[in-house]
């Protein structure tokens, strides 16, 4: 396990610094800043409350001598700290991906209206980063092309560092 963990951070040397930064910000401000559009995810849960409740106590130089149950308090503090770190590391990626998908869906719905596809092309479901649609066979290729363009346009709004690609698959049922 250590080999994989260490190799990962050797391959992406700035990632460890990024993870440390987002944790420190989340712990300090109480929210995760994850993109310039939807802004923040606030941390109002038991882990966050536990973290602050125990942080001062655990960081007291006399904690191990004066606390009634230092091992349990330290365990709870570390658990809360780890959960905040995981959330701070994961949320910017997952939250932005969800926002991109939702925005792509809005753009695609506008295209449905503009192309007079109302009641012909239907947005059936959103699953993670996928938009599932139904359309008649005669609109299949055009609908795919428009949907991909909408997904790319949404990605460009949220990520201007690298282009985010998109593909569309067709079938008689949901292909995942």
C-alpha cells in the first residue's frame, strides 16, 4: 500500500501540496472553494463540529496528562480531520463535474427548444457525468452531435486550463 501511495505522489508532486492547502482552507473557513461558478460547499456536519471541538483540546501541550480519555478524544479528532480532508480533496472534482453535467443539460434543453425537438428528443436522466436522452432514429446523429457540443461548452466554462472532451454512445438501452 505504501508503494502505491508514494508512487502516486511522486507522479503528481504538486498534488500533496494541493491536498494540504484545501484541507487547511476547509478547516479554517468551514467551506470548500471548488470553482468560480457555484463557489462553495459549506461543512456543517458532525465531523466538522467534532474537529473544532477537539482541536484545541488535542493541541494543548498537557492534553495527554489532563484529559480523562485522551485516546478516544484523539481518535475522534483524527477521524473528523480525515473526513474533512477527504471531503476537501474530493468535492472540488466531484462538485465541478456535477455542475458541468447540469449546465450541459440546460444547454441541451435550450437546443431542444430552439430546434423544435420538443416532445421528440427527451432528456430521460442524469447519472453522474452522463446525460441520457431518447430520440427518434432520424434525429439520432444530430442529437448526439448537439449533446456533445453542449457538454464541451459546459466543460469549457468550468475548466479553462485543459479542454474537457465528451463522447456520446447510442443503443437500445442505457450503455454505461
